[in-house]
């Protein structure tokens, strides 16, 4: 069927579940809009956000991006979620 201000919007746009990665679909006057879950972005939530781009790991640690998360691999002498703790002091 059709709906919206001018009855030109397919109200079935969200029935096909176009939003990926647990995104939610909302009908809009010109189609649909996806509201992405944390860690995803893009028109249909198809892109994984690279959490390592903000350089969260400290003290020379290596950041590994995951889906909606990241992990820091600390260099010797450091520990903690972001390798922020100097264990040599």
C-alpha cells in the first residue's frame, strides 16, 4: 500500500527489513530510514565503524577493530583496557 503526506510512499518499505546488523527501520515520507545499532553506520547499517580510528589504545599498543568493539594489545610493561596502566612503576 501507499501512505505519507501525498500517498506516494510505499508503506511496505520496512517489511523487507532493509536495515542490516540489527538496525531498525523507520518509514519516512520519501521511503525509509535506518537507525543503526552501535558500531554500524551507512544507509542500511551495512558498514562497521572502525573504533580504532580514534586511537583509543595508549602507550604504543596495537588496536584491533571488531564489530561494535575494539581490543588493545599492550606492549610489555603496560596493561588495562586501553593499555593505560604502567605496571613498571
